[in-house]
């Protein structure tokens, strides 16, 4: 071996420096290259059997200064033997070509098998699904459904396909009592019945009262055994069911509105309930009436109770027949309470404002007519009710110990009738106690054949018209009375 320290120019196109290697380990390289032959930047190659790696003396010439070059990697050179690479420029070219080859692989088309990224993610500006997929969708998979114009995902269990952007579902626990298996074929409607296992528990809903219908949640879309979990549809489209109405004993058509049944728990109907037959809970609409491929669009809308409105307060302790809903400006709420005379307007159809007439001290103790109210023909019909309100006072100076009564006479085609001493809700004589008539001075007179049998002295109110005469029967000639208001109202 001839050692030269400097100034030797070699023209042969091959490595002539034995310090380049290839060495089998860094230890063998350090043992071969003495420290006096090293310099900062000296590069050598180590191949432990898994590929060639470049090392260099980065910051000194001691053993600890020999480190792998940043970006160095195993293998990948185009030349079969590193020593055939003519120079470092060739090596750089080979690395650049390898990088280009890798980049050409992503993106790529024409895959012949699945690409498994393991636990790694895909980051992209957008992902385009094939709009004509041919593969079979697996649980957790998503593909395009060109019929609905949206992507769809197969959910846990493999029996429910979520139409993305169309459906909303909830996973619930079946707590129907007694134990009942829920099925898509029956598409039962369920309501919230508590919670279990960190999920909502459900039971069959029914529109017969507020308790059974207020928490209506959705429609069953897969088989859910008792005490097991499954999916229900809260908003969206349920497909491939019988929507002819035959299951319910009805006939359904496209576009029919479907309601929660007030008679059978979990069942829907196209017959709209009302206040007498049940609560109104809209479940959805028939999109396609068919025995096998029927479709229902589910969108639950629950009707409100009057007391559930945000500006209404119904006091259950005071609620009674003939309560009215009246506005309270202090609480700014509509509240229930009995009708008082002060609540009635001073002028209504067939009413008079006061003073109408007065009876002064003196004269005879007799019935004195104060006023008459004429009801024109056609104003009332059979079954209508009449509310008669009388408001009056004794005049100043009258004896507080004298009591008188108000009398009513009704004249129509049946002739004159005296409405005194009648039973039921038809008439009462009003006793004048003190100076005013009380709020109970109200007569309800219902014109109905079914109630006329309470007394034979009350004439029927015919459409030919009639007259109501209001009078005073005094018990003392010193009794004085002024009639301020006589209001007659019709209620159909």
C-alpha cells in the first residue's frame, strides 16, 4: 500500500479511497480507519445486511463523531453494487428517481385489491365516491346511493342503512311491558320510558292521553328483542314495508297524513283524532302506498295541551265547568276563572245599557215591567243556549230590610209564559239583598227538547222570534229599584 498525503490526481472512473467501505458495521469501520486518516466530513458506507447506510464524521474525528447521515436509509440504489456507482452525483440521481416513482403511486387508479391503511388516516380536500358502486356494503362502510341522491352507511347489526343527510336515528332499549319483540314489519311507534345502559328506554306510544303520547320518539326500523338495543327512526324515510293500510284495517294512499292511534298502542292510522277521540300526534306521511315496497316519511309533530302554551296558566285547583280563559295583565298570562258580571261587555247583540227603568217608592205591591227585549226571527235555533244577565241596584234611601224579586216572562208563538219557580238551570227568581244583585244573577236557558221536560211551563224558542219581559215583584211599596243592564247572549 502506498500512502500519499496530498496532490494525487486519479482519472480512473472508480473509487480509489478504501475509507469509503462498504463496512459490515460501524465498529469495523472505526477499527479500519485510524484516527489520523479521518477528517470532518469523511463519508463511509455501512451495510449490516438490511441495506447500505451512509455515515460520516460530522463534528470531529473521534469514534463518537461517526453518525448516520440525516435522511440516510436502507437500500434502494439502482446499481447492483454500490461500488459500481461512478460518483455521488449518480447516487443523488438514483434517489430522485426513486422519489418520483413513489409519488407516481398516489394518487393512482385501477387497484386490484383493497388498500388497508391500518390505523392511519386519509387527509384530502375532498373524497369522491363512485356513483355506480358494485361492491357489497359492510357494517361501518359508506357508499353512494344514486336512487336517493345521497351516501349511505350500514349501521351496527347490519340491518339498518342510514341515508346520510336524510335520516336521523336513535339507538334505544326495548322496555315494552309485557315483553314484546319490536319489528320493522310492524313499524311500531314508541315513546320514552326512562333510560337504561346510558340509552333511552322505550315502550309503545298511544294517543289516548297526554301521558302515553307526549314523549313520542320514533318508529321501529329493525327487530329489537325485549330488553335489547336497536335502532328507531326519528326523522327520515322507512322503506320496504306494507303501507296499504291493510295492517290497520284501513285504506291508505300516497300523501296520506298518518297519526298515532288513540285506540291501539304503537299503531298508526290515517284517521285524524280530535279532542273527543284522542290526542293529535302526527307521525309522518305515506310516500308510496304498496304492500311490499311501501315508504313512509317519518316526522313526528306532537300537539299541545292548552295548559302547555307558554302564556297560559290553568290552575287545576280552581278549574271547573263554565270557566273562561281570561287575560291577566299583571301576570301577562291567560288564566282560567269563572265569568263575573264585571267581565261581560256593556253592549252585546240584543242587550241594553242603563239606566233602563226605575221603580220608585209608592204605588201598589205588584209586578211591574221594567223592560222588554225582543229577539228577532231566525236568531236562535234548537239546541242554542241563552245567557240572561241582569244588573241593577236599589235606589238610595230604600229599606234594607225589604226584599223583592225579579220576574221574567217569555212570549212567543206558544203565548205568554211566566218564568217563575222553575227548576234546573232554566230560571230562578233573583232576591235583591242590600242594594245590588249578586254575580249569581245569571240565567242559562237551553232551548233543547231533551231538557224541556224539566218543566212544562218553559216555551220552546222558535225561529219566529219571541220577547223576554223583565219585571220586578215588590214586597213593600217603599222598595225602590233601578235596572241598569239586561244582557241576553246566544251560545250555539
